[in-house]
């Protein structure tokens, strides 16, 4: 079994072919960071080098867990129709579903 990437691991995106993380993966990484901060409030783990701490530092795990909960339950729309209230044009549909549209 391969080692699980730690928060801030720059190789993760390269291993995924340039694709970023989804919201559930981000929430899981924030919870892992919270656990690491709970064990070492000074943030001594190398994976936490670029993670900011809350003020006071003792609140850091609590803050990261709250952010993880927010991210995991975020119901933001990710498509144009939901964001702007306009349906896709025929051209946009043809680009998304090229095999389903007859030739122009």
C-alpha cells in the first residue's frame, strides 16, 4: 500500500495528472493537519511548514476542524447554469457531449 500524501505535498497534483483535489480530500487533509497540530501545537511536523496557526495557537486544531466541516458540507454550485441561472448554449452542449450531437 502506497504512503498517503501529507498536507502540502506538491507531488499529489502531479500524480493525479494535473487534476486538483476534491472537497472531501481537502477536508480530510485539513483534519489530518488538525491532528498533527493537536500532537504538536508548535507545528513541528514537516508537513505543517506552510500551514498558518490560529491565535492563540492552542485553538489551531479546532479551527482546522471547523474549516474542514465547512469545506466538506459546502454546497456551492460548480456549473454555469447553477451559478448564473442561464442554460448552456447548443455549442457548449456539443463541446461537452461531442458524441451525442449530429454534425453542425
